[in-house]
C-alpha cells in the first residue's frame, strides 16, 4: 500500500538527516493523513513539527531538510511541498494509482485482503438472544454487525469463528418464564386450567409454539407436565428446538451462519460452574454473606461486589459469564469479542472485574455495545404491535424490504449510535435509497462491459491495458478510491467499524457515476483509451463487489 511505502520513505529520509547531523536522534511517530483538498496533496505528515523542538529549529526548516532527502528518492513521489507551520504535503506519481487498477484486476476477490491478523484466533459472539421467541428489531442490529465484523477480520488475516450463545441454563429466569408461558398456553389449548405467570410471555407466537409442541410430543406430555419450575424448564427445553430452528432460518435469510451454537446448559451439566466456584474460593476472592456467595470485584475496579450464587442457590449472570469465558479461552481463542445490546452495557465493568478476580486477563475479551434501532414510517416511529399489524420481528422486516436493504441499513451507522430505520426509504427503488444506488452502480458497469463485448471489443486481459492514458480528473478520483481500499478494509477491521465500508460503497458509486457522466467509455474511434477505461470500470466493479461482500450484500449484474 502507498501509505506503507511512504512511511518507509519518510523513515529513510529521517535517518539520512540524522546521519549527516541535520536532525538529532529522538523518538518520533510517522503518521499520514489525507488532506481535505486534492490540491494539497495525496497525503500529509506533521513529522517536522514533532522534530522541531528536539532539533532546536523551526518546523519549516526541519521540513525542508526532510524534503530534500525525499526528493532524492523519486519513484513513488512526484513532488513534496511545505504547507502552513510545517506540514509536509506529499504528491504521488500517477503511476501508483494506475498500478492499483492492475492490482485489482489481478487479485480479484482477494483485493484489499491482508495478513495483518495472521496467527491470531478470534471468536465473535453475537446476537445470542434468549431462545424465548423470534428475533425482533431490538436484537436485530447485532446480527449484520457481528457477521460483517467477522468477515472483515477474516479479510485481514484473522482465524475467526462465529458463535451464538444459547442462554438456556437452569438458572436463567427468562428461559423458565418462557417455558411456563408455553406450558400455560398448551394447557389452555387442551381445555385444562391455565395461567400465564406474572411477567410471563403473552405474545401470540407463544400459542403457535404450544400448538407445534403438542403436535410433536402429544397431548399427554403437556396434560401430565407438572405446573412448577421443573415442568416449566422441561417445556422450555422442548420449545428451544423450535425457537432455535426459527432463529437459524431468520438469520439464514440474511446470510448469517454460525460455526458454533453454544448451550449455556452445558456449563452446568459438565460441572464447569461448580469448578469455577471452587477456583474462586481457592483464590480467596469469593466469600459468603447473607446466605449468598459474593465475588470481591471491588478489589478489581468494580463499583460494588457482585453476587455469584444467590441464597436460593441460583447462579447469577456473572457466574455463568466467568465459566463461559474460561471455556472460550480453553478452546484456543486468543481474543474473544462479545457483541451485546444496550441493555447489557452496565454488565461490562463487572464482567471485566470478575475476570481479573478469577485470574483471567480482561484484555483477552472485548465488548461492543450496539445501540437501539427504531423503525419509522411516514415520519412516525412504528409502534411494536404485532396485533396491530405492524412489523415486530426481524423476519417481517426482511420480508418487507429485503435482506440486502435490511443488512445495509443496519450497517449504515456506527453501532454506538442510535439508528432510525426509515421504512419508506428502504422500500424505495431509486437513487435516494443507498442500497439501490450502490447496487445500480455495479449493475451499470456490468451492462457497459456487456455492451463492449457485444460490439466486439476485447474485455479480457484488461490488466494489460495502457493505464498511462488515464489522466482525466474523474479517472484519477476513481482510481484513488480503489487505491485507498486496502487501507480502508484494515482500518474498518481494526476500528470494528463495518459502517465505514457502507459509506465507502456510496462514495465509490458516486465517483463512478460522475466519471461515467464525464468520460466516454466505449469509443470505437479511440480503442486504446476505451480499453483503459474498460479496465478502470472493471476494477471499480470488482472493488464494489468486494465491499458489498464484506457487508453481506449482493452485487446484482442486472437491475
């Protein structure tokens, strides 16, 4: 990448300045930024201002010394300029942009990939909604985000596994309430005495689950099921199979698949919870108080100590989380990423403190909190009422606007910001819809290439075209987007920011549309220029396809 080469050139120039005594030996960080305007260069560096004080010279004087050494190296650099108080503006030779087109065509689907994370095994756990009903808008955002983050990490070389945690442990209150609610509805269907527990689940889908379970397991199973906690848990486990199948199918519509579905119940059945309790006792960080077992998390930065085991014997979330993270690390993961909803944000400090108390490096985990999504229609917030016929489930949203639109819209903003999902815009097939706009750019390029082929113009081996003919400002802008793409992929992965690619896809599409409006691609009177421009748009098509692939969105060839 050009940035890497430039940093190397700047480091060599600094060393040359030091060798001849122009600059002293001192620690300095070489960082590049993109100037706000093209006339200010391709990249800018403030290294001269960092070096000014230790050198005892004015920043512009330091910059001049560095530039003199840079200009001796030529090649990638066309020229350098001093700007403002001492910025070094770097102008690159057009050949680096032209070479990027050739790289795209040669590397294809792997263009933009790197080995930055090679040798590191990462797990991304996301969605992980309680298996107590269909996925709804409240937990929908984590799906596309977690999946696209996994794709990004894989693109930059990490060994990645996606995991869905099923919160089906015996002490999970919501899971038991779910089972009790399904049992009540099953008894209602059978004409037996029934009552949904306080804070139980009252959605119509509970009735659907009850009917399906009666059909699968027979009326006697539910007529004879004890109406107590044990019976509720048994029914919850029976219903879990139906719910998980439904969740799998819904996520599958978005192209999301998990390498592993982990049952919290396994931690109890395999004795992992009890072993963890004993380890914490042995470390002296667990203590008894008021009949409950507590963890000394205040010794590790938490606001208060946390209960591990209630006086009833029920295990708390932090207890299962500590056993769960130990299980993950024992499976060989170097880093574990949790994608949680906003309702879990307050738990993060306690879990981190709990890990430290348990002797586990909190740095081995990372918690990403996604904010809520609101549906809007006609300028009003959609009230979540299935009875009123409004969208309430993720599946309904997908059926309404499509999988591509669902994913793109949910990825269009940083996950730490609230997102209003505009249904009216999502349904619109026009340039106003960002998904349509980007996909149309891809389809339009495909159409141009088909037309060129039909006219008898060669559209293969385009990497052999004469790229030196590409000098128009719109051509250079389009090439610049492609040249920057590998660094954008790396930055999006490092910053856990798939939304950067959503923005990039729109910018690249807009740059292509502008280029196509100002530059004639198919021109039989200028065959060499046409061939170079066909190569350029073919590369643009490939980069658009690569971006959309990382976002999990399709790249249609016709629209």
